[in-house]
C-alpha cells in the first residue's frame, strides 16, 4: 500500500519563516489569531454554500440529455463477432449486458471474456480475437500499460479495438485503436462527492481520501479529489492513502489507523464505495472511535454501494450509469467499424443520499437499467443514428 500525505494546515503555512519576521510576529498575536479564525469560518461558510448548491443540482433526476450523433452509414453487423474484454467482469457486469442489449437489433454476435483483473488473463482474452474471427474488440478499463503488446498484436492483425472506460495514457489512438476516456465521468463523480462532503460538514474537518493505486488513470483522480478538497475547503485537512483494488481489507486498516491517530476524523471519501465501503465501516467499528460525526461516501459503480447507502451504512454515493456506459460503448464500436468519426459523449451521473435513495428499487434489474437516473432517451437516439429500431 502506497501512502502520501497532503496535510494542509493554514496556520502552519502562514507561520513559515520564508514569509518574514513580520508574519512570525503576527502569528504570535492573539488578536490576529482571532481574526484568522474568523476568516477561516467565513471561508468555510462560503465554500459550504457553493457546495450545497452543486450537490442539490446533482441529486436531480436526468430527464433529457441529448447526444450529438450523426447518422452512421453501412451498419452491417449481422453474423459478425465482437469480442468484449472487461478488466474485471464483476466491475462491468451491467455495462456488458447493456452493450449486448444495444446491439441486439444489429444481429451481431457478442463474445465476452473476463480479464479477472489479471494482466495475463487479459492478454489471453485478447488473444482469442483472431480465433473467433472477430470483426472488432471492445475492452473496458484495460490500460495499454498492462496490455500494450496485445493491442499491438490486434493492430497487426487489422482488428479494430475500442477501448471503453479507458484514457489513452501514453498510447496514441489510430484507425485501429480508439479510446473512450473514463476520466470525465470519474472526475464528475469525484466533484459531486466532494461537494456533498463539504455541504454536510458541520465545520472544517479532517478528511481521509482512500484512492486506488493499481490503475494509472484512476490514480490521478485520487489526487484530484484531494486537490479539489484543498481548493474548495482550504480550512479542511486531507490525507490520501492509495489502496489496491484486489485487497479491499487495506481500507479497514487505513481507516482504523487514521481514527487511532485522530479520533476527531470528520470524513472518509473513496473512489470505490462498492469495493471499499464495507471495509471502511469495519475499520470505523474496530477503532472504537465515536463515529457520530464521521461521514462516509464517495463514488460507486452499482448495487453494492447503493445498498450500503439505503442501509444507512454510508452517507452518500456518486454514481455513473452502467447502462449508459454499455450503450455508448456499443455506439462507439459501431461507428469505428463503419469508419465514422468518434463521438465525445456527455457524462451521465447522479448523486444519491437518504433523500432520494428511499424511492428506488434496489435490484440487479434496476441496477442494469437507467431507472435510478431518469429517462434513457439516449437509447432511442443511438439506435436511430444506426438506422435500426
């Protein structure tokens, strides 16, 4: 587990010797300390007002989100095979099912191979494309850093690859390799999660940010969360710990350790409530700390995180739509096969807390649909652009 500390204490910064003797003198003045405290309270109140407005907006259902889609000519997928390789099947179950649903009218055959969060398994899956005589490959969250050779082999075989939920990192896109960057969606969720955290805090607080170290792109979002907290709430303090997705117990250790060091820890925010949520809760319990004023939340991907919210075990969840993710991946690969231009799709996410989760049906079927978010107008728009119903 990699640990980085981002302690931001305004009093310490203000008293740095490099700012000169006059500042040092001011730091010793009780009157100035009172003024500084008052300024901090004003800054926090302003930050909270802005955060509350943003969080309330993010909780509203999505009623219409138009996609700017040009018609696609020559959509002929009948009998053709598309190989789908998610980095980890359990993370993208709903997105893959939505992908299949979107392509049903085209007559395409969809073959799925689970990468099992293992680079060797991912490479083995991608190696099946030629044996299947695949017309295209779609990956979910498969970084070129772990599958670069496989991506090259597919390009050499003239098999197009649409890398969904993945930024290009250092690999340039080409006619045979397109990336559908996940960062805008993940960043949008991170933003509304931080808004909710600040909106519900009773005072400037100490925050533990649990990020993920095993994906280079997601790692940058973990840093982004800490930076946003520091920017939006400069009187708050944030520590960042980077965990490994395959070892969720690390979250329990991190939280219990943080509470032992600071029993007044005010919040835990994570980029993956589904994986780390239960362990965070166990970490709070094992520390024997008074957790009445501790909030827990962050980004989630599906049913697990929403159930933790409905049960009152976490306080909020920022969620992206797996259904939308699958549908736009289908649109992306259809356009790639047809030689059409790539589309930048808008973000579809929503913030949930006790006020709007209570009205939702928390079932696998609902999780795989767009029911939690609003009206799935994008589905008809995508199929209409293909000329199918």
